[in-house]
C-alpha cells in the first residue's frame, strides 16, 4: 500500500492545464511526439477543484504548488478563483506558482499581487537571463510583456521570486540578473543547474558551466513586511522504513500530483509520463482497473491513494530494473539514491 493517505497529505502539486505560450527546448511538449495529440487545451475545472479539495478531505494540507509538466498555470481561466478557494478553505496555506511570466495582462497580475503577498504565498518567475538571452531558452516569451507583468505584480504587493536556470549562453549574466532582480523588488533570486541536453542516468552529474556556487555571497534584503506565520500541525504519522535504493522525494514532503485531466499520480515525474507510452505505467493502470480509477472525476483522493495503481508503484521499488513489471523508471531516474540532485543556490539572503 502507498504509505501516504488523504489524512497525511501536506502538499498538492498541480498541472492545471496542458496549455503553454512557450516552446522551451527539450520540454516534454517539444520532444515527445507521443504527447502532441493529447495537448488538447484541457484544464482542471474550478468546480472539480472545489469538490475534491476541502479541509474535511485533506485536514493536514499546508502547501499548494502550481507548476506544470505540460502547461503554464497562468493559462488557466480561473486562476484567481482557484487561489481564493485554497486561501478560504485553509487560512494560512502556502501557495507557490511557477510561470514563465509572459502571459495575460497587468490587471490580472495586479490581482495576483494582492493575493500572493507574503513569505507563504508567492510567484516563481522562470527567467533565464536578461532581455538579450531569456528568449534563447524561454522561446516565445516576450521580454517587454514579462517585465510589465512582474512589475505590476510586485507594485501590487506581490512576493516575487526569480529562478535562473544556468546555461552556457547566460552564465555571464548571473550577477547582473541578481542585481536587476533586487532593483525591481524581487524577494528571492536563486540558481538552478540545467538537466537539459543531458541523458539522465545513475552516473549523471549536472553541468555547472564554470559557475562556482560555493563562492557566491548572498545579498541581505529586508523581507519583514511580507512575514506571515505558518500553520501549526500535530506530529506526523511515521511511515514504514524504506530499505530500497529509492529515496522518494514526494513521500518526504507528503506530496501528490494532480494532472490537468483530473488524474492523480505520486509525483510530477510519473505524471509527466502519462502520454509517453511508458509500458510499466500502462500495465499498472490496466491491472488496477484502468486509468479512470485514479481520476478525480470518478473518485475522491482518499480512494485513489488506496487503489492498486499506487500499490504497484510502491512495490516496484523492491524489484529488479529488468523485470517487465519491475522498478518504476521515473523513480530510477529521479529518486534513486545515486542520481545527482539539483543544486539550488540563493543569491539573496532574507
């Protein structure tokens, strides 16, 4: 049985839509021909969100993250109402939205700034360079539009973070971008190493593009006006000890992934394979009774987390990689203990 039950869930990760304005190289939207027919402009409905996500069903929920595998959260037509629902249902909840920032208009970004205005509620802007380089990875994102949007968000009181993925073409701009972010009012600036253009395997080591992360000194800025107290919870229930070589990151966070069509997966890494003909995942779905048994349109979260599909993934960690129904490939590539993790380096100290 999957250790995480509905009453244990503390994090929700949403892929609200499969729509995006950008064409980032090696995004699953761009490289996997199998998924193209499924990019059908599907969005998780506001009504379904209100029905399935309530404090009665998820009493320990503390974090919600909107960060898509297939779409940008800002493409959802009801993004404001969705945020308002979670704030109303769980006062003090932490909300994070990850976006390329090049969508919608300043009126919407002003509204977002008034809602996401504390250390608990924020927007992470994926900006990988400056005006002359950001578009080289964030293909299709207009710099002027992006700048107008994050300016409106910050001026409305929004708590903005800048995530900078380091590539060879933008590594020389790390400190200039950091200084510009502080000038514009961003409250956090951090670096992420790129996994693109590499084959991920147990011997994989992320490139650092000659950026010496250990020598970067953060800049101190005052974030006291954004401070909000976190919600206090009773002690967690302990899960069974995991003795396999899979160090599952989402079980540590007590996290689950909700896809734009209502399907539920343990994490975004498995969810991102929903259209990719992963034979093991397809087989587990079939053995569990079909994909519909893991979909919120048909069942509440509590029932889904107890179904056989989740059980098969958990049991796979004990199996050999070459077993036809053996170890989950997504788990091998992202959570095997010898696989390198991302290095996130803050350049702003709060």
